């Protein structure tokens, strides 16, 4: 097969080492902020380190993706290269699935085993002796030790903002698919329209989620510190929110590229990758909606 | 396929030049490289440096345990040494060594021009020195390095951990990013860059075992990331994942950790299985007894590895049904592992055996890894585990699978492929000396630990009761011997890289595979046009 001969092996590149320095400095700064903050010391220097790292990361992302886009548009990538990107993106998404699986697993374990055990049920019900009179319930609003972890006054019901958010995300999954079909049909005006709609829905989602968080913190006392319900709630929805933001950045990048005239009917894996990611984010949300909000 | 030709002409000139020159000069060759051989070498060198660093920590541990009483270090520092030794050996020595072997050998074995995503490959490597810089720097921080064991159980690592724990968490995150990207690259390479005609069931076993290992890595490294993220939040942001007073559970940590941790131990051994299969076959001058059964056995081991994690936590109070399930599931692993051992033995049966250094390490691997496997079966028996748990028996068990398993597998691979990498034959006499000293040292160090554990000596303590003194002294002598011997390995490799008898394309007459069709040393760029596989 001829395409094997065209496999593109890039020449030396500075981006990996820039990325290493960027990531290392950013995370070192982040750790220093936390450690110094916990010890009551000044965190100014740590923040400076963190932002230097973040800037290096931003520079790297523009540079690295920029060179990939240039190479792709120069026609250096064969179909085989395209398949490498597909394998890469699929397994990257799988790794993200497993990351969320850890937090979903924690939620299930806590709900099915830990909280009932603390309430005196089953094989390990003896842990109830630590906090006698603790009543198991879910959502857990009265923690075993309310002094250490004052529980939330109330939790967020599923049929208000979360339902709206569900509709927003599901709709955005549909609009991004319509945009993809438009791209394949060569209807670039359609792509612009439906991709813009997707980005708009994504941004509204993030705002609604931000509003929900402020409501939780200010009105319901539902915080990261309010025991295991707040812990699992904010970790799951928070990481999901962060992924929505990342997915939105991807979609915006694709929108800019569409406006610049990138992508053809047959060659648009960047777009597809972003939409795969977007569907993944949507599916995670559906899991969240069911297991965090409804059940 | 026809590449969009108009654009092609603009870049075609530089493109074709790129492929034909050799490595760049100076440090930029290593910092900026996209070449799988350079990156493979860097992984291997880095891993050996970490092996010596983690090994020197083991020497501190064994020196302190040479005699009862506190001699050399304080208990706090002793705990930091056991923790850092484990972390460095697992994440810094064994895993990168196999990734290095994969980088070097996979493209050669499947007839690919390079790894599928060469720049990401470079990033995967350079993240490791960065992560270990952060990890090792914790030794010099206020409150010292992490001191809670390489398994970093909560609440030891959350409520009671030193301030440096946060740095440790980010170091783990960076290692995870590196591993996941490395694994994605390996899968993309194997699935997409095989030479035409190389079907999945024609792939060399090292390729198969790495494909499955890469899958395990992508499945479990994110779970580890989840575990350390929950730790990070508990430590710094007031969540209560691992605090029962807030409705969480320290045991939750163990579940999440071991869901990563058990596949992780197979990540450290499956590539060795693959390499050993090649070596045993080459030095028996016979094809592998049952190729397909080996592939299926590795697949079965990988799948089973996801449903056995709680055998690490029998004593923590797992419900009875859980103990039974995890006990039987664990024992099931003996079946595919037995298939593999049976295969290696029957491959050797009636072969024309010779015992060059790779084969010596391979045979020792089979015997000693089986001992480690059997002690694993003993530990799998839940009621018996209540006796063994957290004793030196466990230490003996996992060192028997990791030292003569993973590490002998790496040594065997290194000697097997050194002629291909350097173009020179290594010094066989010195290599055999390295083997015998390692073999004796390692058994002296770890075999007595079985007896110590059965007699009740707990692990992770700097001091012990007098009745354990003799075996500990023997163990320490063996450990010093094993440790010192590894400097000989360094000498052998350096000597081989600098010169020696010229190696032919195929230095081992029984060896099979595409890598032996290339000249030794393998040229900087290989298989830019894929070979045809019949």
C-alpha cells in the first residue's frame, strides 16, 4: 500500500521540552501555593511561578497545535497518519472515561456501602459505634461528625437548573452533529451556524453551572467542606465542568479554523476529534444527572 | 493514497532530506528528538539511573536492618526511604525500562518507520525526569519526603502526611500523563503502523504483551490520578473522601488505589513475559511451543487483573462474600500464568539449548518468578493472608516477582538486544558474572524474608525483635551483593557501547523477527519503506 510510504515522521521539535518545562513549572507552582497557603505563608511567589508555567503552557499549545495544523494543511499527513490520530484520540477519551470512573466508583462505594455501614447496617455496621445515633441517609445532610463537617442545609434538586443543563448539553450534542453533517456535505455556512450554536449552548451551560455553584455555596451551605455529599457532588460536577470548558475551547478553535477556510469534506479530523470529545462530555453529564442529581 | 499533491511539492524537498540524515549534534539531539531509538535510549538510561537511586535507598534500608536496634537512620527517615524506594523503583525504574524497550523494539519488530506520534513520544519521556525531580526534591523539604509507603494509604497520607505530600501528588500526576501518552502512542503504533501482511496473530509476542500492557496503562493510570486527586482535595480543600467523620471512608482509598495497583503489577511484568518468550525460543533454537495460547493467556491475565484488587486488603474488613470472590478470582490467575510457564518449559524441552547471558536470566526468570507466583497463591488464600498480611512474607513475595521477574526480564532483554543497539557484542564472561552474582545476591536477600515473614516480622519497621537478627543479616549481605553487582552491569553496557567484537545482523542463530534483518547497530532511520511480511 502506497500510503505506508508517506508516513510523516516529524523532524526535531522544541514543543515537547517546552511542554515539559511548562507543565512542571505550573504544577510546582500549584503545589507551592497549596503548601504555603496551608502553613499561613505568603503565596505571592508561588502564584508567580504558577502563572509563568501557565504562560509557557499556553505558548506551547499555540505553537504545537499550530505546527500540526500547518503540516496537515501542507498535505504532509497521509490517511495512515489520520488513523494514528484517530487511535490516539479514542484512547485519550477512554483514559478520560476511566478518570471519571474513579469518581463515579467512589460515589457508588460511598452510597452503597460506607454510609449504610456508618449507620449501623451490615457486616461493618460496627463503625456506627464511632458516632452513635448517626442516621444513614442520602443525600447525606447530617454528617457523622457535624462539628468537623457541617452538612449542607439542602441539596440541589434535579428538576430545576440541572434539567435545563441536561437539555442544553443534549441539544449541543445534536447541533454539533448537524454541523458535522453540514461539513461533510460541503455546506460551510451550515457548519458555521450550527457550530456557533453549539458553542453558545456550551457557554450558557457553563454559566448556569456557575450560577448553581454560587447558589449552593451562598444559599444552601453546600460546599466542598460539607462532608461526602459535597465532596462527590463538587468533584464530579467540577471535573465535568472543567471538561466542558476544555471541550468548548476545542469547539471555538474549530469554529475559528472553519472561518479561516480550514478542513475539507473528507479531511477534517480536528473537527471530528473535537466533536467526539464533546459527545463524551455529554455522556458523562447524563451519568451525572442520573447518579448525582436524580437518584 | 494520493496525498494532496499541490501542497506536497512546497514541502517535499525538506521532507525528503529530513529522512536521510543521521542524528543531530550535541544536547539538542536529546532534548528535541523525535527518533524512537533516541527516545528509547533515553528511557533506558533514565531508568537505570533511577534503578541506582532507588537501589541506594534499599541499601540504606538494608544497612539499618543489618542488626537489630537503631544504628544509622531515624525511624522517620527510614519510612521516607521505604516509600521513595518503592515509588522510584515502580515508576522510575521498571516502567520506564519497559517503555524504553518498547520504543526501541516495537517499530523494528513490526516494520514501522518510527512510533506513530513521535513528538508526543518525546514529551512522554521528558515528563519523567521532571516528575522525579519534583518527587526527589521532597526529600529536602520541610517535614521530609513522603513517609507513608509507596501505597500511600489514607489517612497516613492525608491527615498525617508531611506537607510535601502535595508535591508528591503532582509528581504522580505528571508520571501518569507520561504513562498515558506513552501507552496511547504504543497502541497507535501497533494498530496502525504494522508492515503490510503482519496480521495481529503474526505479531511477535513482545508486541502483543505491550499492546495489552498499554491497554492496562490507559485503563488504570487515570484511576490513580483520581485517587491522588481525592487525596489532594482532602488535604487542601476540606473534602472528606477518606474521612469517616464526614461520611467518607479510608478504605475507599484502598479500593481506588488497588483498582489501579493490581493491573499495575501486571504492567510491570507482561512486557517481560513477551521478551522472555523471544529469548527462550531463540536460545532453545525452537519456535515457541504455543504462540496463540501465549497471546490468550496474556489477555486473560490482563482481564483478570481488574477483578482481584481487594486481595490486597483482606484484613481491612472486606465482607465475607467479597473475600471469597477476590480469593477465587485471584487463584484463577494461576491458570493463564501456568499456561505461560508450561509454554516456556516445553519450548526448552528437547531444544538445542545454550546458556548465554540473556538465556541465563530468562531461565532464572522462569524459576524464580514461579516462586513469586506460588507465594502469591499462598497470599491469595484469605484466611491464611490474615497471618501473612503486612509481614516480610509479602515483601519477599513481591520482590520475587519484581526482581527476578521484571528486572531479570529487563536484563535479559538488554543483553539480547544490546548487539542490535550498539553494533558490538557485550563481554560474555562479565555478563555471566553479572548474572551469577545477581542471582546469588538476590536469593540471599529475599529468600530469608519468607521465613522472617512467616515468623511474624512486620514490614516497614526500622528495628525488630532479636529472634529475627540472623536472617536479617543474611538478607542485608545479599542485598549489598546484589546492589554492588549492578555497577558491573553499568560497566558492561558502557564497555559494549564503546567497542568490542562487531555484532552481525543476527548475533543469535535461533532468533526470529524483523529486527534481526536490520544491520547492527540498527541505522538511525529504519523501515522508512515497510517490509513485506509473508
